[in-house]
C-alpha cells in the first residue's frame, strides 16, 4: 500500500516532470490582458506620455479599440500605444479589424489604414510633437471594395531594410497578401529575428520577407525628414548619428492614424531563452541564447 504522502509526492514529481518536459510546447505571452491597458504607454503627437487624448485608446467588450467618436477633426493627432517591454527575437501575432468611417480631417491615404510598429523607440523617448516613432511598421490596410489592396505591408519611418541583398529605399513595401474587404477579423504573424531577417505570414503563407534592419533613410523622404516629423533637435542629432546602424530590438506599438480599428489579440512568442537541452526551461524553438537563464535540477 502506498502511503498518502508518498503518493502525493510521486504525483507531484510526475506532473512537474511532465510540465517541464515539453520543449516543443509554445508559450505565448499575451500583451493584452482582455480587461484594461495595463502594461501599455500612450503617446499622442503634441501630448505628454500617458495623456490618452479624447479616450483614443480604450478597452471595450474584451477588445482594444482605437476610436475617434470624441473627435470633431483628427488634426494630425497621430498616436501610438507602446507595450512597456522591448523584444528582439520573437514571433508577433495579432488579430484586427477595421470598423466604421474615417475621422474627418484624416489624410486620404489613411482610409482603412493602420498598423503595428516593432523595433520601435519607447514612448518616453519620443519628442513632444513627434508623429511617428523610429521603427518598422507592419502596415494593415483594409480593402476599398474595388481593386487590390494588400495588407501586412512594411513601412519604414526612420529605418531601412535590404531585400535579396540590396537596399530597398522605398518607404512602404507591399506584401503579396490578398485583399481583405469588410469588417471581418484578420490575423497577421511576423517572425522577427533581431536585425537579421523578418517574415510576414498570413494564412500559413509568407507574404513578405526582408533582411538587415537598420536605422536610416532619413525619415520618410527628403522633404519629410526627421525635423519635419516633429523630432526635436536632440532627437535629430541622436538618430542622425545612428544612420545605417543595425536595429535589432525595440518596442511594439499599436498605431492610431484616423481610421477606427479594433484588436482582439496581441501576443508574442519569445524566441530568446535557455538553449541547453539538459535544462528544465529549455525550449526547442529558441533561436537566441539568454545567458544565465537556464535552470537545472538541484
């Protein structure tokens, strides 16, 4: 007869071993808790960090909603909401939908247009009047019920990338995704490996790939440079000094640029961790070792 204590100890060891011996099980981190905006920092052009101007970013019905029902006109109030932890090697997955009509005063190119920034500067490092952070943007576009309009594109405010070994100087680079009309939910994944390579994936297909991520390219164009973007003198000097240098990590930020959009899931699979198969917290999908994080049986 097994004594109760011995049985419970054996069960604990079995369950514990079973839980730890799953190196292939993916452990996703939910950046949105489904209840509130805990963990996120808001920065809107012309406003200080944390000033959620006219309740632009909010949580309703278990979704992050970027809404403009309290605006009379958009007035170039470009905004971003930054998760407060940086990442370098990871898979980003998010689900979004466009809703309603564009806010009066928004630019024509911002109809059913938004996105998520990655490898971004922090909310706190933005200049007061800065409209977009130095970052790479996974641009989301909704169909206009006529013609093709790809989503999961790349835009590069203050950054640049290479494709097939050559610098691509375009500010926005289109993916080969299909067009998504209407207000249905759309999911995008991005496999982001530091400054080396990024893949945008939709419905199991890679729709865009690029490599060698760098600070550079001015900002958007020769006319729309760092100063025109509202970056202050110190910021211009800092980013100018970093031109053509690798950009391998940074923050994730949801964008607000005049068309209402909902997000019901924003999650990350961190690819940095213990890569020793003998360790308790080893994961087979890690691609970058985190020194000092491995845990072993005592």
